[in-house]
C-alpha cells in the first residue's frame, strides 16, 4: 500500500517545480507526474514489487486543466 506519493526528491526539491528569482513558481505537470511514478517505482522496488503489482491507482489533481498532461505521462 502506497499513499501520499509526491515528486519530492531526496534533496527535498520537487521534480517539475522550480521557484524563480521573483518568487513565482514554475510547475510542469508532466515532470511532476513522472517524478511521482519514479518515486512509486523506487518504493515498490524496496518492498520487492514493481508497478506491475499495482491493483488500483487514484490520482488527485489540484487543477483539472492539468489532466491531459498528467494522463499523457501516466499512460
């Protein structure tokens, strides 16, 4: 069982999210989705499993306008 997976890296940054000098955040849903899947793959491998062992996946998006980008990577 995995829950609350994010695109957070080991150095506490997030894949697909960067802060500009003026304080504005640049967010890339495709990179964030890839980062989440990569982190899930890593956690599953530590448990002796893989993405092929997943039975159900639920995705929570803050903005449904990002659905197409998320789905492109997810598929």
